[in-house]
């Protein structure tokens, strides 16, 4: 009898812990794709300018009471002469711990691990701050390239190659890593279906981003709910 009661109590405790660890399936908006870019290609005014853009769009959508951050990485730099080395900035370290929900309240990811392995990002869920879908592959124009500058795990690249259009300040020289919000591409390989690490853009100008299949949009996350 005692063993039976102990097993029952253990089962109840496990159920309660699981329930506590599981995020609700709906919640207030804490994730969106920008409805518009900066208008200057990948020149977002650096990370600070990108964050401010997220905050402005969120405020216009009545969600400005939270702190919003752009999901963007920036590589560090090696030591040169009297200049010390600078550590990179990782997108995953900028956006809080989750959970995150889209403009219609649907769960995007429970936490950072879920976001980078098994999230619910798709064309139907990766909405802008107004709740509108973003055009994807097969539509005109295709705008599925979302600026990230990140590897699949949400970290920055090594400094040797420009992957962020000069730390999100260039609208001419350079290139940027993008992901596909609709999780589709010309092939079914992992790079083609990745939301945050698909390929490099053709350049940093608005025209170059459009030519690659984007519009200068990026992901925004609320750092707390």
C-alpha cells in the first residue's frame, strides 16, 4: 500500500513539474518580423538602431511596454596593435529566455533551446507586428530572406568574413547571413529550410537584398513577458 501511495505521489509530482516547465500555448505578442526594414538595406544603424526599430514597431502595435531586441549577431574582432580583441555579440544572448508568441498569440518557442532546435517558426506563424504574413518563396515578391548574421545556434561568425554588412551599418559593401522564415528554398537541405542560417545576401543595398529574395526585414523578440 505504501509503495502504491509513493508511486502515485511521484506521478503527481512529475505531472506538476512538467506542467510548470511547459509554456502555455498562447500568450501576448513577444515575437515578430518587422513589417518594414530600415529602408537603407542592411544599414540598420547598428544593433542599437535595429533594437530601436523593433521598439518603434512594437509601440505602434500597442506592445511597447516590453523591451524589444533584434535577433542579430555581430562578429568580434582580433587584437591589432594597441587595439584589444573584441568578443562577438550573439543573437541568442540578446533576446531573453522566452517563451515567445506571435501577434496572434501562437507559441513560437518555449525557450532558447526550443528556439534553436524544433521551434514553431513557419510561414503561417512568422508574422509581422500587425499579425500579417510575410511573402515567401513562390510569391511575388519573394521576401523570405530575414537578416540574422547568425549561425544555426544563434551565435556570431568568426571575424574573417563580413556576415553582417559591417555590423549592420553598410548599405553598399559587404554581405549578410539570412534565414528563411517560410522554411523553404530551392533544395530540401538544412541550409535551405533554416529560419536563421540559410545563405549570404548578394550585397547590403536594398536592391541587393531584394535581388537575393528579401526586403531588409529582421526578427524582433521581447526580452521578457
